[in-house]
């Protein structure tokens, strides 16, 4: 079996097969560690992917003198788990705010009762659709569409890779589209 430090050295040089070998060796352990804190398949899978994406990006930063490869990977995993827990706490606050928005009476410019009913129906449809998508996708949509942040700004604010941000936006918008198509 190839030593893990040797695999990291090869990863630092861009060897994808070395990353695959390291992933095969440690992904299940990282998943198991994540499960103890997150207790969610989706969150654990995301932590595993984030850890190995980070390994790919910073493999050249590994220093044997500071510890083993295992310790380094588990430290990366711990950081991603803590980040994930913090995000989940923020998402809970966002969900609470959205729930509170359901009771807000939005003023209408029009006095036409038919138009007011249509606007209220659309608002209810949007709130119902938003409640059906996962919190991570909801957060990305809110940051992009309600706060007007770019993909890069969302990635910087959430600490997620830009690819993850784009995927969450795409999946969330796809789910919203399905919900809207089913409702119309």
C-alpha cells in the first residue's frame, strides 16, 4: 500500500489517481466522523466532498513535521463539520425569518380586489415552494436573489466552493420550477 504522505505529494503535482486512492482510503472514516455531528446523509456527503476538494487544492501545504496525513485530513474534516454546523444554525434563523414572513401583510398598490387576490395567491405559492426546497439551496437562492450576491460573493460569504454554490442554486431553482409547474 502506498504511504498516504506519498499520495499527498502526488496530489500536489496534480495526480488525480492519487486523490482517488486517498479518497478511497479515508472517505468512509470522514463520513463516519461527520455523521456523529451532523446526522444527515446530505450534510455528511457534502463534508466529505468539501474535505477532498480542499485536499486537492492545498495538498502542497501538508507538512509531515506537524503530524500525520490522517491527523491533517481529520483536522480538515473537523473544520468542515464546524462550518456546516454554523451554516445549519444560520439556516435555522433564515427559516424562522421566512416563517415569520408568512404573517406579514404586504401592501398592495392596486385597489382592484381581483388583482390583490392574485398577488396574495402568488405570494402563498412562492412561500410554499420555498418551504419545499432543502435549507442549503434556500440559503443560496436567498443570497443570490434577495441579497443580489454573485456566485463568487456567495462562495466567499458561506465558505463553500463556487461549484457547490452553483450546484445548490441550480438544484434549488430546478425544484422551484417543478413546484411551480405542478401548481399551475
